[in-house]
C-alpha cells in the first residue's frame, strides 16, 4: 500500500514539474492533441454544438449564484467584523483587496497557463478613467457596508444595468439593445428593486443620498470605459493583459491615495494584529471582495458592461431562493 502511494506521489510531482516547465502554447497544443486523438474535438463535434445553449445557461446561473453567495457572505462578515473591532478604514482595505486580485493573474502566468505582457504605460493611461472610477466605487462600497445600513445603497445599485446601457451608448460601444435585451434589462432591474424595497428603507443619512448615486454612476462608467478599451485592443492584447494593466494602475492610484488619506496610518495602528480571529475576518473580507470584483471586471472585459451589470444586479434575485434550500 505504501509503495502504491509513493508511486502516485511520484507521478503527481512529475506532472506538476512538467506543467511548471511548459508555456501556455505548449499546454494548449497538448490539450488539442488529446482532444483530437480521443475524438472529442470541441470545434468539430456536433454534440458539443447542441449543448452550447445549455452550458451557457448553466454557466450564467452558476455565476449568478456564486456572486450572490460571495456578496451575502461578505456582508455577513463585514456586519460582524467592522462593529466589533471598530475598523471602518475603507481606503487601506480596498488597496490590499486590489493587491490580492493581482495574485491569481501572476500565479497563472507563473505556471504558464496564461501569458501576460509587461505593464504598458500607454495602456495604463487609457485605463486611467476606469481605474479612478472603479477605485472610488470600491471605496464607497466598503464604506456602505461599514456605515450605510438604511437600504438606500443597495436600491441604487439596482439601477446599474440601466446606467451601463446609457454609458455604452454615449461611448458608442454597442448598438441599441434588442427587444430581448430590453425585456431582460427591465425584468432584472424591476425584480431587484422590488426585492430591495421589500426589505425596507430605514432612516437615511445625508451622506447616503450623495454617495449612493455617485457609486452606481462611477461603477457604470468604469465598466463601460474598460470594455471600450478592451474592444479597441482586442486584436493586440488579450483580456488578461487588459485586466492586469487595470489592476496595476488601480494599485498605483489606491497606494497614492493611502499615502494622502489619514486612515492609512490609523489602519496600521488600530489593527488587532495579534488576534487570529481579527486576521481571519479581515482575510475573509479581502478575499471575498477580490473575488467579487474579479468576476465582475472579467465579465465586462470579455462579454460586455451590460452583462457585468446584469450579473451584479441579479445577485439580489437569487437571495429569496436560499430560504427554500
């Protein structure tokens, strides 16, 4: 039995070392050869073509449920962590969250699964507007989870798909939405608004009336602008290159903001860094936030800002079904 286990461990180590030595092109060639020799070529199989709509629907449903669960768990952890430890420092937390987003891209590039070009100042300049807007929106989102509990902020986020269509038209990104897209847009928006209003709107502070519409406005502009840049660079750069440039530029902007903001030193001084519970809550908030923003940004870059906005707003539609599970 031990000899059998050692043999399997040796095979796994050899497989891992082989993957680390290979580049992304070699991996794709190997995968293509395996599929073609086994008769499972995706591009020539009629069976796969007939399953594309079903797989697409299952992928959309899975992404919506995953995003809803991530947002639900993140809100739950924030509701415990921020009041208990009195740690409402949105700017430093957002900066670390963006740093975490870059780690999966660098890890995939390190093992050769994707190929990333070095950071380009030209592309960074083109991504400056979505960088500033997205960074400000991420800070406002964390602020809302820490300080805004009236329900007004989630209500305004339901308007994200509508504003994404408006910005896409302004930037000449897409044509006029079709009848199917318009019905889907209206259904998701009205459904999300109905569910949010059913939860109740409580006493609203003055800052919430300012920050809530500002956040959704910046978020929609960020999604539309980054999709515009990705469409212009589609023949030269991959989606991963565009997202990597976006993340690096965000790190620069948020890092500079942390140096200027008074919450930067206070976040280091008032953190309970010797408590494992504090570190666990903090790590959970950062990882869940990074996963949420990574999913939304990649959807906007690969598909469209409307798809990303619908995915973001539809997370409210999935929550009532959790009580049935």
